[in-house]
C-alpha cells in the first residue's frame, strides 16, 4: 500500500545519488515530487520523465543551493505547481576536504551556504505552504557525531549545525503538528563516495555491517518519516551508517 498518496514533496538536490533515490521512492509511494538540480539537467529530466511515464507526477527545477534567491524560487515553483508542500527534503550538500590551514574564508562561505544556509532558507520558505501534518527532513551526515578522519572540519561543522537547527525547529513547529527530523547517512555508494576505493575498504573495516549502504536504504528511512507512521517522531537525528559510529 502506497504511503504518500495525495501528498506533495520538494527535494532540494534530487538529480543524483541519495537525492535521486529519495525522489524515486517518494514518487513510488504516491507523492507528487518536485526536485532541484544545479548542473545535471539531463539526469534530472530523465528522472522526471521516468516518473511521469509511470503515471506519477514529477517536476525538475534548476536551482543552485548556494544562491539564496534560487532556493526560495524553487520553493515557490513547487508550491505553484502543486498548490502546497506537504514534505520538504533538504538533501543538497557539498564537501571540501583539505588540511584546515589551507582553507580560505571563501571555502567556509561555500560550504556553509549550501549545507546550512540553504536548509534554513528552504525550510523557512516552505512552511508558509505547509499545513498541519507536514514534514521537514534534512539529510545530514554521521560525521556530525564522529569526524572519523582529518581534513573534514568544515563539513563536520556544517553537518553538526543541522542537529541544533532540527531540534529548535521541531519545537517551533510542533504545535502545528509539523515534524522536523535529521537523517544522518554514513557510507553510501554514490558517484561522490564510491564503494570500490581504498577509503571504502577502510570504512568497511570499521563498520558493524561491513558493506556500503545504497541510496535506497536512506530513501526508505525518509519515506517512513514522511508517512503517517512517522508522525510522532520529531526533533530526532537518525543515523543510518551500518554501525560505523557504533
């Protein structure tokens, strides 16, 4: 039985990797889905076409999450298309790994713009279109709880900020029965973090379940939180990392 029939969703960053898996799963559960992309136009349109051809409803929207006006415009476009937003998934993210002393102020601004500011902006813009029972789900990282390796200071800081944002916003929106949760993936096989590298071998050696996850695994957790079954979960950070942080 489909869990999200007659629901509308906006996925920020949904053209590849985990985001694409989330878009496809939400559509499979019956939701009408708008999703953003910044550069992968061909991939984005292919996903939308696949969903629409299968009888679903999908809209690909070009938006660079580092640009505030494009984030808010994407929210407005989704609301204009569907009339409301029942579910917002903040998935867009960037990683800039290098020794801390080599970072510049521009590096800091770039990471925080996408990983934190865009989450704030999309959430702030979406709630005006979100009725009681809405959902805000942000994709963070297990590295918010355990850095694990050097050269990830900016990324870890940005993902840790999402924990405080999630808890605070859950309090702000709880009276409206809007839930706010954070999903923290660990190693997931994507083009940005492939499962066939030396780093992947090292990470598997530290995991309770020694294998990389799939985008579908994260999408399944998002779909659960978005459904009626997840209505009493809010302000939570849910780690899905094969036991890497255990």
